[in-house]
C-alpha cells in the first residue's frame, strides 16, 4: 500500500509530517469538549466520559463531511477506513499514516503510468 498518495498535492491543506498522531489527539480533545459543552448547555451532567456511540457516530459523519469537502470518493474513504480498522483490530494504534485504498480513474491510471502527476514517479502515485 502507498501511504503517500496525496503527499504534496497543492489542492489540499496538509498536516505536517510527524504531527498526525498529535493532531488526532487534539481533535479528540476538541470533540470531547464539544460533547461536554453540548451536554452542559442542555442541563445534563458533563463530568462523565463521552459516550462511545456518540463519538463514533460523530467521527463517522465528520469523515464523510470532510470527504465531500475534498472531493474524495465514498468508496475510497470506506475502503481505506476498513483497512485502517482491520489494523486496529490487530493492535496497531495511533498511526502517522493509513494505507489509502484508491481505485484510480482512467485519467489517474494514465497519469500514474506516465509519472505525470505532480512530477512524482509512478510508484509514488499508486
């Protein structure tokens, strides 16, 4: 698998290399705080841990919203996350990269074959 499929693509804003685990922790903290503020605003207790069902559902919807925003296909998102969660089940946690599972279009395949995408060699664009 190639974990560097989007590396350097100028059409996206990237998280700095070596900072993705840290960013995940920051985002988890932001989600937990948002869940607790939401509970507090409804007059419910906010001193308990966040509900796993709630944060998993919110995370699922967040990934779909970001995929739509970036133009990522739902197939690519689903296939990639299935593989990532298979790794989690094997005990692999806190990853700097996930294996992006792409199903290239004809134009992507042509660009990969010729190395025409962002000047990278074909093996980096699979």
